[in-house]
C-alpha cells in the first residue's frame, strides 16, 4: 500500500517569544490521501499555519514527524507547493515572470519555464495579462497568478494558507468556482487553511477542526457533496447540518472563524 500524500504524527511545536514559551500545536495526527482536498479550520493561534510551515520544510517542529509522500518534510523545503497568506508577487517581475518563478527556482531554464507558464494563463483566467505588472492587476487576478505560480511548482501536494482571505465575498465565491475547475483539470492533493467554515465545506472533501492553542484535532467532518460544488448547496439541509457540526466543534461558532474573519497571531 502506498504512503498517504501527507502524514503527520504526534506533531508538537513550541515558540519562544519574549522570554516565554508558547505551545502552538500539541500531538497532532493527520493523514491526507492522494488527491484528497482537506480543509483545516480553528481559532486564530491554534497552529494551522504552523502545521503548513512544518510540511513546507520551513519550520522544524519540537516534536513528532511530518511526511510528504512517505518522505520526511522536516527541515526539507521543496517537497510541496506552498502558497502563504499574502500573494508575495515580485513587483519588479511581470505576470509571466512571476508565474514561472517556482519552475525557475527548481532548475527549469527560463525560456522553458515561461513557455509552460504561458500555456496555463488561459486556464487560470489570465490570458492577455502575461506582460502586466502586479500593481496593474486586481486582487482576484493577483490571487490567481499566485496560485498559478504554486501549481507550476513540480509537486503533487498543494498547501494553501488563507488564499482568499483578503478578497471580498463576491470575488471569493468566483475564486471557489474557478479553483474547483482548475483542480478538475489538474488534480492535486490539497491542504487548505481557512477561517471560513462555508468555504471549507464548499471546497474540501473533509474539514478537520482544531482546538484553541495548543492546537489539537477535535473533529473531522466529511463534506456531504461530491466535488465540484455549486454555491447554492450552502442552503441544502445536508450542508447546513455539516456546518452546524463544524461550528459545534469550534465551540458553537463563537469565534470569528465562522464569519470568515481573518486575524493574525503567532502559530495561527
């Protein structure tokens, strides 16, 4: 039997801040199968972003293991494609050059990297903007460009940290539909961090709920519909029931996580 795309066992991490220790995650166990889309939700500071940074090889945990495709990801960047909360587009590179950056970093010659990026501009709704500067693009276009750059990284595993958190509700809904279309064309394993419960249930196969800091997994809820999903499913009884279960696991929805409010905190 092949290894899961992502496996985390007994993960622990403690930050040291201003002379005190802050325990971000405590004993997290998680498996994500090949091609599965899993969303992580939980209060700010519960360790969601910490978990992604460990899997991205950018943070060495104080305990436990983290594997991607059966290989330890601890201290080993490059096993996954990681999109942080901010798009981090380089303002001095045009859209095509930004999109090709991940390929170039992985050793693909510039000409080939840009040709491969250009071929996907239409799929990502960016055709005609290859030579645009990031400052000339809307927020939604910048997010699509950042996702294109992430998709082009040669990894079957995507880690997305609040990719739509800064967008308005209408733009976000359009991005949900667009992302589902792209994943239907280019299937990947996805681990998404979000503060929006509806977003998690619209996009993911499974929603994993984390407790307040120190973060532990307290529930995992299967989304009640096959992908891709239309926005109208949010009013259907099965969806409403799944949302109620997620909110109950979060503490009956008292945290702003239920409204999609984004806050930043160490170990978020």
